[in-house]
C-alpha cells in the first residue's frame, strides 16, 4: 500500500505567476516573501510583490538566502515572520528559497528548531503556515515535495527533513520565470531533475504511480534539456524542462532518492557546492557503480525515451542509455570536483565524514546496490578526477 503527497493546488503554464495574488488572497492577508538578491535584482521579487499588493495582500520581504539554505537563514526569516504576524509565505526563486520557506512554514505553527525535525525526531502535528512556492529554475522540483534540505552551520551537516507538513500548499510553475537563467544554472538544474527522475525510478521504494511521473519527467528532460541550455529563450524547451522538474519532484518525494543525493549533500555542506552541480558531478560515477544492479529498470527507461531500444538486449539498452546520459553531461560541460576548484588535501581529509554523513542520510539505502563506507569514499575519489 502506498500514499501520495502533492501540493493542494498546482498552477502551471506560461504567465501563471499572474495568479499569485488571487491564490494568496484565499490564504492570508499579510505575506512574507522569501527570496534572494539575484531574484530581487532581476525584478522577479518586485513583480511578485506588485501582484500580491494589487490583490490586497500586505507584503514583507526576506531576501537573505544567498547560498544553499542554512538554519541561520531560517531563523532570520522566522523572526521577521513572527514579529510581523505574517499569516502567509510566498517563496520565489530556486530550491534554496523554497526550502527555507518550507522550514519557516512549519516552525511558525509547530515551534522548535529545524534540526528538531530531522529523522522525524519531532513530528509536525499542526498544519503549517500556508506557503505558495514559485520556482524560477527548472531543477529542484522543491515546489512539489514534502522535503527540505537545510545546512546546520555549527555541525556542517546538511539536514534532510521530510514530513508531509513541509509540502507547500500551492505551487505556481511559470516557465517564463526561467528565460533569464544562465546556461550553467540551466545545466545544473536540468541534471538535478534528471537525477530525481532516474533515482525515483530505480529506488527500492518506487511504485507504479511514481514510475509514471518519473518516466514522463525523464523523457522530457532527455529530449529538451540540451535545447534549453543552448537557447535560453526557447520557450518550448523551457516549458518542458520546467514541467519535467515538477514531475520529477513529485516522483522522488513519494519514492525517495538514492545514492547520488546521499553523497551530494555532504559536498554542499562542507564545500558549498550548489546542490544541482554536485548531483551532476556525482551522477556519472554512481551510474557506473549501480548500473549492473538495475539493468532492467534502466532498460525500461531507455525504451521509453528511445522506442528503437526495444529491439536490443537488456544489457545493450541499459549500457547505451548510461552512455547517452554521460554524453549529455559532457555536452552540458558538467565539471568534475577537481575542476570545480575543491582543494585536494581538504577533500581527502573530509572523505570519512562525508561518507558517514551520506550513509546517515538514509538515501544510499534506497539504491539498487547499497555501498559500504569504503565504497562511498572510493566513489568520491573517482568523482574528483572523473574524465568523460
């Protein structure tokens, strides 16, 4: 028996941002908009604020999300939300902005610290403050998941927190918001979505409902990501990758992620590598490690994207799919850890902690082939110097 969790309402399509005022008016009267300096400079925060105020919603802003989300960002946004008696949250930006707002929404009504909710030490018993999530990158899918990833600054642990209360109440997915996304960010977000779809499909806890979402998302990304990367103004490619990102988010939120994500979070926490980029850098070595344990599932993905694969063997089809994924990563100029600029000595010293943190997250346990600590260390070392 399986259960599925989604936002109560999803509004998607070109110009869907225009619905934010109407949606907000149904949920509250005083909104805290959580975003970052880039979105503010691009005018996205002002556009959102104008639509909210036009609908009679008072607006306050917190624009301090300047990196991957941390518990300090959450505390600062939470203080503003409480002091101003906000009854609604609106996040506009990438996954960092949305994840920060998710934590604030739960802490506003349930209290405590973000760390209290890791590994379900505390269960959010009360309904969270209404949260409207508006993604501006076709990547994380966070607008459609009940998970948030928050770095605990003092311990350096990237906390994976997953409970139904963290699900945004409303998601607004407008591909026009991604048209100014730079190629590097487009590539990182797209490979992040690809990884979500792939891991949701090969996860040990995948089921028929999540399979359909993962299959659709995977095909859309393989068919459109390179076009969106090469021409950021390609509205069709942007729309397809944005829709795929949401589907992939729904898939992994209900089927979980696997080894790539388990290894990715420590890289972000210790070396401040953005989540999408760390996923992209780890995907090749983890695929090579895992492929023999999930040949049938990879073959099914291959046949869904490329119908001609139905005429080849399972082994040939799965190996060819892996090769095409790696070729896509190469075409998108995905770097290795060394070329990203991570110091080798610091990296080597951090390996035992990163491997422990990866295993503690629980995600590697969903992988078709579950690694030992030593195997994770070996995979990190291969990713550091990986060459396509």
